[in-house]
C-alpha cells in the first residue's frame, strides 16, 4: 500500500449497499478529500473484500478509513468484536488505509486486536453522545495504545465548551505520540468542526450531502471547503457569526462566507447556536469576534451588552448587527434599513398606508423604519396588548387580528412566522378580504410562501423574505468591512444555502 499524506477532510459514507455508498462518494467528486466507509450500515457482508476493492478501484483508491461501529458504541453492527475485526480486515485487504476501532471494542479484547490490521494505520475512537468527555482522562488512557491516531468526539451542550476543545488541541498538537482528532457533536459543537483544523486537529469529518449527515452537526464537504474554507484559515482570520436558538439552520453563514470569499476578506462566519446569550458572550469574547449577527430571541437583550447603539436601533429597542470597533461593541438594526430600501423600490413611502402583521422584533423594525419615512402604519397582531403597545410607540393604528374586511392598503407586511416551514400551508391573512397593491412576506423558508403564491395569483406585486435576508445581510457586510457587498453572489449563496441546512 503506497504511503500518502492524509487529507484534512474525510467524508463519512453510510449506505445499505456498496453500490449506494459508491454513488455517495462519487457525488462528492474531489481527489483532495478522503472517505470514511461506515461499513456497519451495510445490510450484506457477503464477498465484502472483493466488492469493496472494486468500489475503491472505481474511485481510484482514495484515502479511506474503514469503520464498522458496533451497537454498543453507537453504531449499527450487531456482531462480536471478532466479527467486527473480520470486516475491518477485509476492508484493509480491499485497499483501505486506516481502520477506526472504537474504544469499547478495544476494552473487550487485548492490544493484539489493534496489531492485526497492518499495513493499515489504526485510529482508536471514543464517542460520548450525551455529555462532554473529560479530554485529559480519555486521552491519557488511549495514548498508551499501539495506534497512529486518537479520535475523541463528545456532545457539546454549550458554545463555551468549544473553548475546551481549542485549549486541548493547542496544548497537545505539538507533542509526540498519535495524531489527535477532537470534534464536538450537536449544533453547539459546529464551531469545533469548522475550526478544529486551525486548532491543530489532524483532520475533520464532513457529510456527502445536505441530507446525508451521519453524526450530529456534520456539514456537507462542499460547504466545509468552498463556503467555510476550513483548510485555509490562519492566525490572521477574523471571526464573525450569528447567535440565536436556531443559528445552526440559518442561511446567513452561506451568504456571508461567500461574500468574504468574493471580496478576499480573511474571515469566517460561524453558526453559534445557544439557549443562553451569556454562553455566546463568553465564546465571542474569548475568540475575539470582529462582529456578529443577532437573531431570535436575543435582538432586544443584546442591547445592554453594547457600548454604543445606533439611534434608530435604540428607538426600535432591537439590534441585529454588532461590530467591534476599537474594542467597543457597537450595534445597528439593519432589518429596519432593509425594509425601507426594499419597499422604496415599489412605493412612494411618504403617505403610503402599510399594514404590518405582528408585534414582535421584525414588526417593530418595520413599523419604526417606515413611520420614519412618513408612511401611515396599521398594526394587527394576535396579541392585542402587544399590538396596542407598538402602535402607541410609533403613532400607528391598531387593526383587530382577522378583521381586514374593507381595508384599503398600499402594502401589507407579514412580520409573523405564519407560513414558515414546516407549516407552509398556512397564511396570516386572507387576501380576498383586503385591497392591497404590494405583499411583503418576511418569511424566507419556503422561498414562496402560501401568502406570496396567493398574491402572485391575484396579480399583486410580491416581495420575498429572501430579498429581505440579502438586503439586511448586505448592510451588515458593509458595516463590518467598509466594502460594498456583492449582493448578487450573496443572493445566489442564500438560495444554494437551502441545500446546506436542515430547515425542512
């Protein structure tokens, strides 16, 4: 077996047949990555050596890790350790360069198990699916084994726990002994997957496609390489991100990382999902973030962490954009500016009658911004008290929810989540009961909501949430970099980004 340098990214391939596995691998289509073959997913092991050798031959013998994880270690293989060793041995003879043996199997056998796979290299793995492992304790136990690499993957409950991974990798990457791979599992562990190579991990893992993740938090290989550029990060790379309780499915990383790449900005934009803002603040300050986006539910509470806030954002009481300038955290609301920019292309805002559906953060941004342009604002929300409070703040009129009969509006803005997947069959208002020219839906998934489809069917002017997403994101980019945003590329990336998330 020829000796070759190992790639930085291994794509995990898991399928019930080798033919299906080969199709997955072929779809990735690059010689600069390796493949982890999850053989425990196979339904038939008959003639495995010959069939796998043929598969590897068809793929020109890529760098390969053979894994056959037993049920006891979180895999699908029901056989004994001896039967597992037979499968892995067949994979080595077929042409795999590495075998992955989980520590549970090692504990059931002696070290002779690890010596029988020559000439392949051996990686021993430890997985903790429910809690963060004690890295030092696990590492000390595993580094005594006759292996070439150690992999530790653990559930990451908090963003700040990524810092433990960073510290451990930086401490041990220069030492002797086996190569070290450490990854965080789950949405909060995404930063570790994206930054582990920079921190000193020997390699990292990706999925073959958007809907083919084998481990929690795996991202597609294309996104890892082309969007996040994980192999090209260095000590000068700036950090940006998005914080929210569903940040892991946001389209903003695809959009902003594409913009950074197009404008040759050495930066990475990370999904930072957490249920506690304080958790993100610890992570962002330690990582020395240069800026970040803020989404639900932190647009209001972030304000008290800022050193300066734009007057309009202060008036709205919500901030979605933070830039760090001269050590100070400074906040803006680019949602407000985006609403004005988008509607001004279709309407003369001064004197226009605009119905805003909702009374949350998005509705506040729209109402304050448009009122500032001289529009006449009407508020309708299921929470009548919230509607009245917002209406009073912006000198608007309240319309009872569901009572649009006879209203004559220039535009209606849906600032509620009604119509968002997976409840895409819902609409916040019946357009048959409303006379209106422009329908603006802030929901961007799906790209054509039922509300927009109904409006288009009636010949009305429509504005999608995707246009809003790009407009507010472009303004964020310009605040952070001082450069004009590549809007067409950002829109294209956002559209493609639907394929890199698990929104559906």
